[in-house]
C-alpha cells in the first residue's frame, strides 16, 4: 500500500475511535495531522480524499479540517480490523513481505541477513499492525521449508538465524510478485490440467481476455499479455469476476465495480503499468464491496456477503 492510502486508512481508524463508531460526529483531524508531522494543509487534502472515495464527508471549516465518517467508512474500518486480526491472512502477508525483503537484501549485497532484522522495515506490518517476532520467525521457517530461503538454524530458534534467498525465492518475487501462496500452489499443481499461470478475464472486463507465460495462444478474441510482476493481481481479478454476479449489486454499484475492474485490466497489460491508477481502482473496489461484506448489511443475503468478503480478501494484498 502506498503512503497516501496507508495514511488514509490510519486516519479513518483514528477518526473511528474518536467518533466511537458514530456517523453523526464531526471529527477535527488537526491532532492527527500534527501527530503524524504532516503539513497543515494536508488535513484538508486528506478530508477531501476521504470524501472522494465515499468513506467520510469533509465537514472542514476555515482553519479546522474535519470529517464525518459514512456507513461505508465504518464498515471499511471494521473490515480492516477483521483482516488485521485474521491469523491466516497475517501469516500469508508475513511470508510474502519477508521474502520480498530478503530479495532486496540480496540485491543490496547484504550477505546472509538475519530474518529478524525485517522487523525494523516499514513494510513489516499487515493492515497497520507490525508483525511480531514470532510471526516473522514462523514466516522464515515456512520459507526455508519451501526452499525459498536457506540458512543455518539453532536449537530452540524458529527458522534460520541467518539466511539468503534461493533462486526459487527470486523467481517467486520476480515472476509472482512475492505471492508465496500462489507460487507454492503452482509448484504443487505442476502437471495438472488446472493451471494458475494462464488466467483469462471474461465479461466483467468488457470482453477483454488476458494471458501470460503462454507461447501458443490460439483464442480468436483479442489476447493481451499481462505485464511481468502483475500476474497475481490478474489472477485475483479473474477470480473476483466470477463472484460479482453473486453479490446482487445495484446497477450503480455494479457499474462502479466493473469500471474499476476494467481500469485495472487495462493497466496490467501495459508495457509499464502505472501503480497510481491501479491503487485508486482497488480503493474504489474496496469501497464498493465493504458495505456488502459487512455483517448485517441491509438487503444483502448471506451469499452476497460471503462473495463480497472473498473478493475483498483477493484484492487485500495489493
């Protein structure tokens, strides 16, 4: 997540606590701006940004940037906290983040770094909560067992004390954007008729079809190659497209979801995808799906809620 998105999430959580989960309370965000050592004008920028994505209304006055959380904003914070407390999601995120850090250590010429050193990296967190030393140790142990990193261990210590990334680990970072779970599934399913490295988009991406690592495509409709490194996102979007019909979206919400999906599909087949439009489109998707996924969502069936939750989980790592 980029700095702006991370700051917005932090602001929404802070405002949620200040308002005690109420959607009728004006929250002056000046203390947040000061605590984060931001420029004074940043408060107005953040308030406007919250308004544009529908998670809060800007109720700023002269000299006092302020917001009022919307129902979607409350659901967004609640869902983020649910994800943050989910052990399975945290484990998957820790493995991917640690492997990516190991790759950068190798690229920087650091010899046999200590996985525990990852704890001081700004990326050593999931949904705003830092990984514990236990989580990092378990992640290192898993990566070592899968042959993505290697190094000596010690009695009573979880995972290698020092390690280096292997060639398989580098492949996972470079070709699979450090999506460890997807890379492991691909390795285990080698030789199966099902494959994870040639997804196709249908319908919900305006009929566009995307494929990669495929030198013999014979489909008659337009095929576009996914940019290297964006394959995990393409897989997530392909699976999410199959869930949309189950969400019972209103025509307006479906239009927003499809437009955001189309924007992502268009970017990831560019020679050099632009991270900014992708991040904004993903935020639109989260904003549109969060109210449906929320427990007790008005008018949403259990099946629609489950489909929305699964879709949010798919795009959460990006």
